C-alpha cells in the first residue's frame, strides 16, 4: 500500500499560476497524497481557485490564515494538519515537472532509507521547455547518498543544489529555529539538511518559476529581510562548521557586501515606504548590523567604515553605532 505524502502549497495572490501548479499535483501517478492549500490572505481570486480544486478532488484541503509577509509561516501553519510521515513543499507558482515526481521520490527514499530526497530544481521564466539554470548541474552524481552536514555544504557559500520541492520526513521540522523574516525558509532549508542523517538525490524535475512579482523581488519592506537571513547563515556556519575558518570568513565577507548594498538601496527608496514599513526595514538592518560583530574575529574590520557611515544616516542606529564604537 502506498504511504501517504502531504503536499503543502502556500497561496498568496497566485491566481495567474495556481492552476498550472495544482494540475501538476492532480497528474501524479502516486495516488495517496493530500494537498493543503493555505490561502495566506490573498486579495485576488486565489480563494475561488482553491474552492474549485477542493470540489474537483477531495484530496485538496483548503486552509486560510492572515498574511504575515513570509512564505514559511503558511507552510508551518499547515504542518499542524499533516498526519503523513513525509512532506513536500510546493510554491503556488511552481510545477512538479514529472507526472511520476512523487512516486520516484518515494521510491528513492525507500531504496536509501533517507530523511530527505532532493530533486533537480529547474528555473524557468515563461516556458518550461527553456531553463535559465538548473541545480544541481548535469555533472552531479544523483546516485550518491550524503550525511546532512556534507549535503549542507553544497548550499554554502553558494547553492550547488536546490532544495525546493524536496521530500522530507515530517519530524525534521520539529526542531527548526524560531524566526520572523521573509526569507527564513532559506535558513530552515539548511537546518533540514543538518537534521538529516541521510540525504539522497533524484533526477526528478521541480520547475521553479522566476516570478517578477515575488515578495522577495518586488520593492517592499520584506526585500530587506535578506540581510538578517545572511547574518543567521553566518551563525549557522559557526555552529556546525567551526573548523572551516575560510568558509566562515567568506560568509562574513558576503554578509558585509550585501548589507552595504541593501543600506544604499534603502536610502534611495525609503520614501516609498510608510513609517511602519521603514521601522520594519531599519529593525532588520539593525539586527544584521549587530550580528556583523562576528566579523571582528575574521580580519574584516577595515570594511566597517562604509557600513558605519551609512548607518549614521538612520537615527534609530545612532545609539547602537556610538555604543559599538565606544566598546572597541
């Protein structure tokens, strides 16, 4: 008998692409699935489409929550309803690229007794027949099985594998860190790997849509959450890969560079934000600034100049900057 697989789809104003996504679920040759459709406070007609598919197939389950600016929160909201041992996260503008996608992932899991099975993540813009990039590349050995730490190293400092659409044991999610920013799923993806004893790979294709209206690409206060995401990645590396000083130094360098660029970008567009939105952005930048203290340990102190100078433009940072300078 087929094991049940839960597929979780966060839905926020996704009506333009949602049917393509859900049709790829219906086509699956693995029949024992439940698909949780979490309306994350959509203001378009996404709910109409959710209702349509719930009527069409009882394996679709509609849920609703208020929007909190993070794709991760509706995912973990849905987890409380999941009863299966295995879970797949599917974004509402993406597509399961193979009709036997779930079947092949489950077969690979059974063969290897893995905690996670990772597919090929294929990025497309308009047509699924033309990919912008694919992770991992064609030279990657999908027959290998890695421990979680080795697999995690394939995601830092750059992504060599893509984790969207992976099959994971539900219990891996029970010990993820608590956080509250738009990109926190990128940190959680690494934590899932680190929680895994065995990680396998599959030649199945997950079609990842390059969506220009994505919350992490449009001009919004959530765009700047990536700075705290990068800071947390440094801390994660310090915790699990403390012996690899060159890796941590490179992550710190990348964190500095990105923080500077985001501060400059914010200065140019902050007038487009409300007072509440500016407070949110500046809080995230301040948290990233505090986290950057780790850089002192890795010989990057000379690069602080521009960061501190730009931070002085923000009144909410002035006290932090003065205190930090006095403590050196």
